[in-house]
C-alpha cells in the first residue's frame, strides 16, 4: 500500500483483539505497536522500562494524584501521554502501523489513513480463552476479565470524549466469537483493503478522490 495506513484495534479483554491485531500486522506487513511502545519510549528518554509498564493502560488513581495548572501528577496519565505523543510522531512521519488500544482511534483521528476497529466477544468464549491462557478457574477468569475491562473503560473515557466500545467511535465493531480469530481477521483485512481501494480511486463523475 502506497498511502499511509494506520489500523487501530480496541478490544474487550479475552476477545482475542490483540491476536487479531498481530495477525493483521503480519498480513499487511506493518509494525505492531502495543506494550512494546514503552520499551522504545524508555530507550529514547532513558527511563526504566519496567516502571512504564507498571502504569500502562491504567486509569488515573484519584487519591494518589492531583491536578495543578492543568498538569496531572499521575504516573498513569504521564505514561499515557508519552505513548500518545509517540504514536502521533510516528503518524506525522508518515509511518503505517497497527496499534492495539491506547485510545488510538481518538489520538490519531486526524490522519485520513486511520481505520479503527473494536473487538468484542461472547462472555463464555472470552472466559474460556482467559482460563486457557492464564490457567485460572472460571471464577478467577471472570474476575480478571471484568477487572481489565473496567480498567480499559476508565482509562479510555478519562482521555476521550467518545465512550469506550461505543460503535459510533469506530469504523467497525465485531464479535470475534462468531467467526473465530482467523475468520475475523479475514473480514477485517477485506474491509481495510476495500476501504483503501475506495479512497484511492478517483470519483468518475468529479475526478476527485472519495472523502
């Protein structure tokens, strides 16, 4: 693809969204940005990578932070903004990539090459995936799933006007339980290719590209 392409993948915990994002990155030959962002940021700023990972995609803890003159003392907020700025710099430099979470559908919304997805799943299938991945009981898996989704929702909604998982926020929301990981990846890849082709093709009537 000659034009810039940025694929943003939001996801419910256990939906397989990260795996789908990795598959899309592989098929489209694009770099995948997830928690590895923090390693690159730590290297650039000479920071401890482990400390940044501790606060990755975590909501601000109200009782342990405060705002002064428009700035927050929250480590969670600081780490989030480091990632937002890193992603915007990559996009401004013309790089194409796939990014998991990190409010990317909002942070990068000004870039015309952005395609955004949100992956959901049936609770029982998500629970089974979490049990297998982390070797947990059903009760433990359900608790982990609920806790992580609550973290992600609070994190996203703190930084973004649009609500986490709201279908109006994304190009497409899809339940991965219907088609499975591979089938869902197939569908999203086809969507990306069709949208890219549509936006790259001149309108026969006006000679302009599609908006």
